[in-house]
C-alpha cells in the first residue's frame, strides 16, 4: 500500500501557520471519513438487518414445511410423496436456516463490530480531542496576550509570576494536547483503512463459509484474494502498532526536551542568542496605527525569505510581503510601555514597521538576523561564517542604503584583456563546409553515452565550468557587506549590450567544435532525452551579449547565473528548421590529467530570435577582434615612442657632457690669459678715467648750448 500521510509531531510546539494549515487538511479528511463511515455503516446495517430477516424467514419456512403433514386439506391431504418431499425440503431449509443464523452471527462479529467500534470510539475520540485542543489553544492565546501587556516600568513580581505561570501551564497544555491530537489524527489514517477493509473482509469470509458446502470452486477462486486482503490488514495493523509506539516515544522525548521552552522568556545564560543567523521565523506583535495617537497590536507569524520579510496569519495558505529588508536599517526602540520592541526601516526611508518579540532571546536574534540580511550576506556562499566575522553591534546597527544599480555596478568584476579569436561561425557561413561535414559520423561529434545536464548547476556565481574562482569573479557582489569597492565593471566600457529572453534546454560535452553539425546533433539528443524522460521544466533567463562575454542573468534577482567568455565560444548556430533553437560550443580548460581542453555544447530556446542572437554574437566577436587589433597597434606605437624617447635622452646626455667639457677648457684658457695681462690692468684703468673726464666736459658744454 502507498505511504501514510502524517502530521509532524516535532513541529507542534512551534505551532506555525503551515502546521495549522496542514492540521486543517487532516481535520477536513477526518470529517470526510466520518461522513463516509456513517453512510457505510448504514448500508452494512441494512445488510445485517436483511440477513437477520432472511434467517427468521428461512426458519419460519422450515417450520411451516414441517407442519404441512398436520394440515387437513379437503383434497389430497393423504399424499405421502408430497409429505415426504416437503419434509426433506424442510430439513434442508432448516439446515439453511441454521447456516443463515450462523451467518448473522458472523456478520455481527466480523462486519458490524469493527465499523461500530471505529464510528463510536475512534471518530468520537477525534472530536473530543479537537474540542480540548481548541480550548487549550484559546487559553494559550489569552495567556500570551496577558503576558505581552506586562508593563516594563511598573513590574509587579506577583503579577508577573502569575502571568508567567499561566503562560507556562497553557503552553504546556496546548503542546501536550496538540501532540496527542496529532497522534490521533495520524493513527486515524491507519484506522480508516482497517475500518473499511476489516468489515468487508469479515462479510466476504462469512459469505464464503455460508456457501462453502455448495460452492467449493467459488471458494477456491476467492480464497487467494481474501487471503491477500487479510495479510494486508494484518500488515497495516502491525505498522500502525509500530508507528503508535514511535509516536508515543517521540511525545515522551519532546515533553522532556520542550519543558524549558514553555517559558515565554527563557534565561539567556542557559539559552544564548544566535547572532549569526540569516533566516528567522516566529511570532511577533506588530503595531498598527488606528488613529492619530492610538494604535493596536496584532500577533502574526513572521519569517524571512531571501531579502524579504514575510508575515502569515492563521488560516492563510501562504504568507504576504511585509518589507524588502535589503539595505534596511534595524534598531531597538521604546514603544508604548512594551518590552523587546524594535523598528525596521526600508533603505529609502519610506516604509517602517515596529515589532515586538516575545523574549529577549528572540528580540536579539531578530535584530541580528535582519541586520545580517540587510548587508546581503545571504547571497554569499557561506553566509553564517561571514556573519560571524562581520557582525558588530547588531542591536544598534544601521546599514547604508545605496541604490540597487550602484550596488550591482560596483560588484561586477574588472575588465580583463582577452586574446582575439580567429574562429567565428554563424548560420550564414555553414553552407561552405557542407561537403566536408557530410563525411563525418555522428559518433565523432557526440559520444552516445554522454550525460546530459538539463538544468543550470552553477549557483550565484560567474565562474566558468572547470575553472577555479578568481578574485572579482565570485558572483554578483565582490563585497558582501554593501560597500562599493574600487572594482570597475567589465561591461561598462563595452560597446555592445544586447539582452534576449532565453530558456535553457540542456548541455552536454562534445568531441568536436569544428562543425555546426555538433550543435544540430546536440539539439536532437537533448530534445529526445527530454521527451523520453518527460522533462518539461525549463529555466528562463536573460542572455546578455557584450564584447567580452555572454551572461545568463536571473530575471528576478538580476544575479549572474553563468558567464561565458567570448573568446572561448568556438561555434554557434541556430536550428535549420526551428529558428527558436540555438546553441553554442564553449571550449574550456578542464582538470584532466592530459590537460586537454574540453568542449561543452549549450542549447537554448528563444522567442523567435535564434538568428538575431547568433548575429549579435558574431558582431560581438568582430568588435572584440578589432578592439584587440587596435589595442596591439596602440601598444606597439607606445613601445616605439618609448624607444625614441630613450634615444633622445641618451643624445641629450651626450651633448651635455660635450658642453661641460668645452666650458671647462674655456675656463682654463681664461685663467691663463688673466695671469698674463695683470700688469697692463692699471694703465687701462687710468686711461679710461681721463677719457671719462674729457667726455664729461664736452657733454657739459653741449647741454649749455642747447639751453
């Protein structure tokens, strides 16, 4: 028989909305079983009443036949043959009457007793436990409400002790009642099968024993079937006994282990807070403003999902979004004379929420968890390890709030120079090689037993398959704590930016990357494998084509799933008939002992844009090739200029040395001449003085004449 659905007894203490929703499903199933069993009970009771009536009617018939010879008929009263025949019939019918009486007894024991026990005992027990559970749940909610209203400023130890004891008692009663209620509902899944199969088995066995004297062949045909049914019933009963024993042991263990957790505010020295969490769930009181100065508090179940804070009320099937807590701020606040309150503010400051935790432990864990999520540590590979390393002052932390675009741009890896490739292919260049391609066999392109990958394996990462991680290429964010680093995006300077919507069909390793038939054969094998294994799910992504690489981006989170360097793309083509299908062959360096590169063919489906994507990839490779040529030309020109500059410096240095030598020789010659003309210096000075006096007299006379 198939597996039995069960309620998780371990989650009874948490009492989450998911558990309540699952409990509602089991309660609906119990109600449906009750209605169906009542109808089945009425039908079987009619069979039992009819059998009793048949047994009584058969006995009355036998009695009347026996009394035939005592009747006095006006005609034919002395017919001995008739009398003996009727006596024989009476004997046979009397035996049949005895068989019918035995059948009635067997139906009462084997058919009516099990279904009556199930109806009167098991189903009523479920109803009783349900009423007790509802009462204990209401008492617990009332106790929690009273406890939440305890004043922080005016603490009355007697009142606090009474309220705490009330919470402890009500929570323990609710937990124990819920566990026993879950156990009864789980057991009901076994008992409902027994309650329907065992009466039918008893009914059929009674009928077989009734007809066994005249229907041996019929009995032989049914014996194997009934034996199998009986064996199945016994197996279910044994499994039920084992499961009941296991659940009882689980209840005992959980009662012992959960006793300290019944207290609403456990001692933090015995149960310390965990400050490295990136996920948290539990009940919180949320403040809702009802007026200018008035407000109300509603208790709901809150949980984190990625970078979102969700809430869910009892009875709801799914949770609703409360706030995006990426780059939010969280801090402890004093609010309306309530303890353990904290406030969450969105990164743009337009939305805030004030929440109250039940205990100091939950209060600290909620603040630390939201603080860790606000830094987007959950996007890293080891979030708890990083949170343990960087979590500082979690109770008062307020994280910065840069825009998403700044965060996304600042976390991209830097541009890396790539060698140009001489091999480009597209659908327009496939016809020239058709003669040589026809000679290749399919086995030389793709191995028959090559495994196929139908989904994207790589998580939030930009690493290439078979390559080790490098700095700046480990995912969407190089710094998991929100600060913008100095790393420049590798696509900021790219000339080409084209985005396409694609769906990943699969990938597999190929033997050759020289032939477009590789892409066609890979498409055929992947589509055939999907059809054989009934695989219909496809991962939708955004394909970004740039001059450096091809990127698969998650459309929801904008996180890069896979990155394909453009120089490593050796071949690309679209399907010959279905233009929505396209693929490319990526040449990567694997960790094989022979260090041979491997080629992997990736197949995608687009929205009638296969040729456009191939043209875009071809254009990107051309742009990259020309950019590489320009870069090499520029580097060569710079090298020539550096050589010329070096030669010019050498020439200038040589000229300076010659100039220094000439200056030194000139100074030596001037020094020798000065020693020879030392005696002539006085005569020159006296002559110059007399000439100056003569010139002075002549100038004086000239000025007087002009006046």
